[in-house]
């Protein structure tokens, strides 16, 4: 019922990755969903789609305000490693019980980690600063899991290191104010510099930090600052779909996909461009001319 979903449809955005924020070290699971329906079950494309975890200032501030741990980056890293270690031990015990055909008591706080450990979904790691990005890469290597580097605000400062990891970056919100110490190096150049060394890049508005309908404009700024027009479009279409694990259904115009199509009267990354039609699952769900005739 959030009005932002209607805003997304009017902007030609047909799908989005949605989940908990970054106040906690472990936030929970994400879902990839379409943007138009009254029934949540009808919107789901992939769930779970990722497991959200957060490094840096957000958990620090949240728990500092509560006067309890974690209030340092060291403690955040320790808690995340502990959670993954315990989940890995749980997985071993569950598999041993299954092999021995023995009863096993499920722990749902551990079960949710199994898709991550089995590399079915990535850890979606909130990491702005270089030290947090490097912590994310170390944890991925230590536990042999896939990750996405979300925000990656200082990724351009260690672009070659990220490229060697082969993990993708979801860059943004780059139009936001530098309100925290960890985002002092936010720059629209980040996406282009990462792409140039071979990192797969998608762009996020981190709604509601930047309202979701301005996603194409953010891609335009990234294109202007070095990403280029073609890669800018990919960063909000096929690259985003591949990083989110849903490229078999959305992200490009191909036979057999979901028929999610946006039609514009110009380049969608330019501010004066209008969305003419938004089509989701083959149905026209936004028609500019029709909507204007009803106003």
C-alpha cells in the first residue's frame, strides 16, 4: 500500500529488491518483487533473495544509543563471524543427523542461514567505507559464501581489490547528503571506475534515502561521470537482475521472460523524459495518456 510502489511504476520500474534496513548486524532476508499488485504473494519473484547484514556506522549508532554492544567495527565483525560460525556448525549437525536418519530439532534462527551457506543466495552486505568493504571480502572468503557489496561508497579507492574478488557492487545512494563519516567519499564516479576494472555494477537509490522513482536519474548521473550510457542502462536492468538472482525472468527483452517493459519518449536517464507505458507480466499498468485524460 506504500505510495512509492505507484511512483516506481510511473517511473518505469517493474521490480525491486526489498528487505530490512541496516540498524542491526543481521537484518534478515530480502525478497525480489514486482511493483504493482494489492496481494503481496502475487508480487514475489524470488524469496529469499538475499540475507541482509550491515557493517559500519548504522549498527554502531543504533546499539550505542541503547548502550550495549556492538559499538565498534571490531564487535560488529565478531558478531557476524559468530553468527556464520554457529550456522555452519548447525548445518554440519543437521546433515549428520540426516545421513544417520536421526531426528533433528530445527532452529529457525539457523535455518535461514542455510541458503547463504549453500550459495543459493548472497550475503547482502551494507558496506560504505574501505575498511568495511575489506571486512566483507575477508568474511566471504573465510566462510566461502557469495556476497554483494551494497553501497560500496569507497569502492573506487580499492577497485582492483574488488575486481579480484569477482563480487558485484550495488552502488548508491550517490545523490544523498554526506550525513555520516563513512560516506564522505560518495561520488557518482564510483560506478564507472568499478566497471572499468571489471566489477559488475548495479545502482540503488536505497529508497527512501533517494525516492525510488529517481533511479533512472541516478543512473544518468553515473553515466555522465564515467559509467557511460549503455552501462548506465545495464546497471538498472540486466546487471541489477543478474546480481539479484532473477535474470531468468526479468532484466532484458527476451523470449520466455516475464514481459516487463517500460516505454519512454526519450532516454530514461534524462530528467525531461516521460514514461509512456509500464508493462508488468504483459499487462499495461501505467499509461501516461490515459492517466492524464482522467486528471
